[in-house]
C-alpha cells in the first residue's frame, strides 16, 4: 500500500525491505535524481500512539547506518538523498496515510556516519 501511494505521486520504487547487517530500509525510492529512503510505520485504531512515534533516535541511527551501506554498495553517494516517513493509520473501512519529508538529519542523530561523505548530504 505504501509503495503504491508513492508511485502514484511520481516516485519509482527501487527496493522493498532492503536488509543488511546494519539494518533494514522499508522502501528505497527515486524521484528525479534524488534517492528517498522511506520508513513505513503502521498502526491500527486500537494501537496506542501515532505511527510516527515509533521513529525513535535509536531507530534513526540504524536507518542512517543502513542507508550509508546502501549508498556505498550501489555507488550512489553523489546523488542527493533524504529520509521520509509514511505513517499509515488503519481505520475501519480504510486507511489514512501521512507523508512527512526529511524526517532525519545528521545533527539529530549524532555522528552515525562518521561525519558524512558529501557536503550536500543532510546527514
């Protein structure tokens, strides 16, 4: 559902559930020249809290490390990239999707990437 939502908005899904020893990335997409790492959080109406509440600082650091490895393995460090969050709230009769862009920055996560690899990267 999350991938279809993004594809309808002009994103191309490159990878789903990409895994490495450093973590998992739910969706890796591209939009133009930009690589977009997408964390998908889903809650149903009986769950406590909002889906985005699960994106903790610890989870953000794991996503940064996984993205670093993804960029290195695919020789993509020269491409601009960002982290987005799709919050899916399941409700009776359907769902609501909220798309937040640029949800992780290097300054918020500490030095997970050892200072970054390119001056333009936000992390």
